[in-house]
C-alpha cells in the first residue's frame, strides 16, 4: 500500500528539517511546520505554525489536509530547552513555556491528525523523546519533565490505538542541533565550565530509524521509546 504524506512539526532546523529533506528526497510527500516562515522547496511544503496557538495549529492542519486528507505520518519534533537551571531556580512561567512547546503542542496536533489516521485505518505517530526523560540530567529538569510527559502520553496513545492500524512511538535522538548546542552552552556557562562540551553526533545519524518507524515495515511496532546512545561525558 502506498504511503501518503508525512506531516512534520518543528522543521525550522535540526532533526525536523533534516528528516523533512530526507523523506522528500526519497519521494515522500512532506508537509513541514516551521516556527519561522520558510519557502517551500526540495519537495518539502513548508507552512508557518505556532504550536502554542490553537488557531495556528488548526490553520496548519487545514492546509495539510488540502495536500493529504489523511496523513500517513505525524512527526512531532518541536521543543523548548531554554529553561536551564537547578530545580529551585526555574520559575513556573519558564516551566509553562517549555511544556507548551514540548508537550502541549503535541497534544494540540494529535487532535487534528489522529482522527484522520483512524478513519484511514493506518498511520504512524512519531514524537521526539529524550534520554533525559528517564535519566536525570542536571539543570535540565524542565525540559526532561516535559519530555517524560510526552513519552508517557505516547505509550498511552499507542494502547488506545490498538487495533486501529495507527501506531505511536517515541524516538530519543542524540544530535548536534541548535537546540542541543544552546542547552550545552547554557549549562557550561552555569557550571563555570571553561571549555564547551564536545560536539554531538550528526543529525543524519538519527534518520534511518525514523524512516523505518514512518514506513509500513514498522506496522507491528507501537508503544515503544527508542533511544540513541547518549554521549559518554
């Protein structure tokens, strides 16, 4: 059965942008939501979306439906790791901002994508999880907590979708992106580390598993959280 469009949320840069380009190069139809405006090209149809705004999300999925009424894949790659600090330093407003982009935005997107997938009887939801969701990382409590919520939501979603032909999984990547570098630089500064943290693996090293989870070959895989190897620092 031919796989239809993949919708990627959080494709401004990093993993989301790399996956969008990779899937388009392989011939998939890709509708990519980006925080900042980008011109469509290379087979990727870009559309600006603010995952923290309900109307913006609704408008984005209205456009996506005009391209493919029932997307085969939904990838949620959006996130905010800017609240770097010890647990007693991060304020509720900072925590709310991180959760809005990292977790609540995912929930907003599900409300538009999953009903169409269920009606079609097939589909793959793939959310970007994090090793930090299960293993403590100092000064990353806000982001890690949001990712933990997202990963548990994915597991629950997978159970709820049993028998529908739609599956849900989470992928924890380890990659050098603007988001990860910003966090590492903030952490190094906060800890008074004289040297920057070493570069992480390249984004493309994380793409093969994502491609698999967005294909019919993985139709038997659901409710899983798969991690890339964390750095041995």
